[in-house]
């Protein structure tokens, strides 16, 4: 599943209008123990504010009880 398909699985069509799959320059998404940052799971969500919020789609899917396979 590519990032766009994953986003469509997790967010509604209206929410997707304000979701940016690319991350701002300089943002390090290496929050996990592995050495390689993986931007596949992260999006900028501009639905709640104009500055955006970095979201881990795994956490949103878990909250919504959506089963996704980690790659």
C-alpha cells in the first residue's frame, strides 16, 4: 500500500483536503528506535490549525480501530 492509499484508508475525503503527505524541511521523524527515518507513516495535518500538526498515521489508525500492516 502506498502512502496515498494509506491516507485514504485513515482520513475522510474532507480531511484529506487538508492533509499534506510531505513534511517540512528539516523535520526529523526518527522517533523510533531504528536508525533510518521513515516519512511513510507521517503527514502534516492542517485540519485543526493553519500551522499544521505532525501526525503518525499508525496512531490515528489505532485510535480509529483501523488495521494496517506495517511495512
